[in-house]
C-alpha cells in the first residue's frame, strides 16, 4: 500500500502555542478541553498533570487556570478574574481576533452575523462579545428569516469553508445597505482544506485523522468524501484492514488538533497492510 501525506495537515499555530503553554504550566487546569483531541489531552494529564474541568463553579482553589484555544465566554472570563484565579490565556490569537471585532462592531451599532456552528465553544465565546446578541448561521438559507438591519457585520468561525463564507457575504451585499465583511477564517484551515481536496483527487482512499468532535476535522472529511472513499479516525486502532482491499494508494490528512505522534502511528499501520 502506497501512502501519501497531504502537503498541509495537523497542528496549527494556535494549537502548538496552547500545547506549549500547557507544558510550561504543569499542575494546572484547563477550563474545557484545551484542544479537540482526547489523546493529546490524556498525554498532557499523564506527563504534565494538566487536568480538565468543565465546572466553572467548583474549581479547585489555588490552581492555575488555562483558557482553552477556542476561548470562553466573556462573562466566564470576568468571573474567573473576579475570583482572583491565576488565569493563563491560551486562546488562539486567530480566535481572539473575531472576539475583538464583534465587540467593536457591536458597540458601533452593527448587527452581528456569525457564520459558524451554534454549539461550538469558539462561536459561543465570540458571540458573547456582541452587545445586543448575534445571529449564528450555517448558510444563506438561515439569513432569510432574519430581519436584517441597515448595517451588518459578518464574521466567520475560524475553521469554516471559505467558499460558503463568500456566498454569504455576496448575499448580504445585495440585501443590506452597508456590510462589513471580516474574513476571520484561519489560513491554516484554508491550507489544510485545499491540500486535502487536492490529494483526495489523486488517491483511492483518504484517511482523516482527528477528534470526532472537531469542527475542522469534520470539514476535512466532508471535502475528501466528495472525491473518494474517506474515513475519519482518532487513532490507528480504528483502522479496518478491509477498507484497503483493492486500493492501491492511500492519502492521509489530519485536523489542526492532531499531534504528529498519532499521525505517524496511523501511517505505519497502513504501510503494514
């Protein structure tokens, strides 16, 4: 079995930064998963005693708190600061940017439209900076029931697909007097998606490695499925040998929260078939 890796895949800048912050602050707690990869979170717990809590109310006193890469809602951050916790902010700078844009444009009276997944922690954090709330959409069809204001600001979740974002921006430009469009899609996301699209057109099967609760990983799977048989796995143990029967070339890509050590194990397992 021949194996090809996508030209761009795996850890993005924000994830690398967050992992380093966690490793530099052992014996700490992350509020929510630091990144969307359970295996890497388990490694940080094992090797650096970086624990995980989802409970804002019952946090251990005298512990360092690390804010996850996706950020947290503005009110939660203030509560932590008011309770005098030592807060280490590992929010990705590319996630912090849309938070700041939403706050600024909201204060200027713009209606806020966010292209993203309502339940995603990044989006929850971003919309919390909107003075009068925000509309969260996943496509043009979600705009139709909204009473659009004269002034609208459009922002995207960092891991969404650029072509869909562009179509939403085009629709708004035809239906609103003034639209401010902020392309907050991360370059690493675009590069990974473009590389996955290209490689999946050249191979017989694609393996996407990453957390199954990760938005950017699911986007990669969606892109690859358009071009060839594709599977999403979290580690090499989920591979099934029968997937590769009759296949000659396998492509591999990985989500932005997938560490190299997992990707290497997947590659080695496939090469053994």
